[in-house]
C-alpha cells in the first residue's frame, strides 16, 4: 500500500499557478518548499534579511505544524541568499531557531530571487517524531571528523 500524500497550502497565489505546495508529507517525511517573505502579496521587510528570515521561519513552522511536525523534527535546511553579505544576519536567525537541533544546513548566495526586494529563501525537510530523538551515547565530543577517519 502506497503512503498517503498530504499537501499543505499557505494559500499563496503562486501555488496553483506554478504547481507546488507549501509543504508535502508522505509517511513521516515532510518537505517544505522554498519559502520567501511574502505577506499579503508583497515582500515583507524589503531589503532586511534578518527580518525576512524570522518571518520565513514562522511560515515554515506553521506548515510543519499543519503536517504534524515541529521545528525539532527538521533534519535539513537550505538557505538561498540574494546577497551573500547577508550571511551573518541570516545565520544568526537560523542559529536562534536551530542551534540546539543542529540539522544539516546549507547556505548559498544567488544573484537574485524572484523579486528584488526579497533577500532570503529557505526550504526544510523534516522526519516526524524521529529527528528530535537524541542518539544514545553520542555527543559533540564523539562526532566523527572526516580528517580523522580518512586513510
């Protein structure tokens, strides 16, 4: 029997037009689409990467909640910046939310996003109820460092 697909919509005008959902859950996996700071059809806090990141993380958290997940279930995030100079401001906001969770993360600079007033786009993947469970016997000091394991 195939896993049921649950689509979560934010009600944005581009979802049906461009053929995507804010988030999709299949089994215990939730994928949240690239999310920008659009509020009421216009960019939120134009040019302010930190404020846009806070807004985006709120939209992502709402989508995860609708899918039965939490921010603690996030196992990976991807951040796209219109200007890599915003990395510190965005990184600080990501750390505020994910500092204790520590999912795999990527941050890249792009030349532009879909609107010049948008500075940040973020997408996440989560595994419901599994990602937040601590791994027995593991700690920061026991992390495997690639240079130590190479032959």
